């Protein structure tokens, strides 16, 4: 079974983003730890000040600089939010792959939901039960595992209370957008506005 990592990116990488550097350094170690055969980097062209660079491409460039022996990256650089990250990454995944998704700890609940929805096609009620069981087991720092899917969360240092509260709202909005075209469109338009991108 092919082992594939799916990495959610969080903006364009730059050296002053020390929290982002820690995340990507963690990913570099995970490639060896889990013997990943390829890694899909998810994140599009979200910074109008650097229009020729995608989140995925800047993450790849950094990873190649710290781990030049691994070059099997796939760039998913058409997305602008978590829903699109995983929807578009799914197009590069086969049914027989072992999938490990990496993302931010404070986004864990929505990452689990959206990954189950897009990457392994789990029905809504089944996702709810899996998430319910995981949340009520109390150890929220452990890996989430379901069939051929694992979710590994990274605890970004220095998260503010405001960022945490903001992500609690984003989680609800992103999951609701999975099941309603109007909500999905509003979600995408808001992300474009946040990034300063043309609609």
C-alpha cells in the first residue's frame, strides 16, 4: 500500500515565520519516521504581493533545502481554503493508499471531518460518530485513525486566544459549506476577501 502524506500549508513560507519553520521541520522528520513515499503539499496562490509563488511551492522549496534526499512532492496549488485543499488533493490519491494528513492542532476537528469527507468518502453520520468517539475519549493530542486515514496535528507555538476563537467559527463554517453550495460559495468569497484576492 502506497504511503502518502497530505500537508496543509498555512500561508507562504518565509524565514521569519519561525512557527511555520517548526511545522515544516516536523514534516521533514515525519517523512522518514513513517516512510512516506510521496507528499502532497496543499496551498494555492494566496498572497497578491508574491503572485508567482504558491503556499505549496514555498513549502516544497524549504523542505528540499532541509531534506534534499526526498523529492517526491506533488503540488496542490489551486486551493484557497481547507475544503479545497483536501478536495483537490483527493484527485491525486488512489483508493488503496495509506494517507496521513498533517495540519494545525486548533483546526483538528474540521481537518478530521473534511478529510473523511473528501479523501475516503465517509457519509456524514459516520463522520459524526467517529468524531464524537474521538472527542469523548479525552486524549485530543493523539493521532486520529480511521480505516486507511490518519490525521496528525501539529501544535503551532504562540497561538493567541483570538486565533483559537476564530478557528472555532471557521470549523463550523467550513463543515457546513461541504453540504450547501451557497455556503460553499460564500466561504470561498470570504477567503478571497481575507487574502486580498480578486473575486
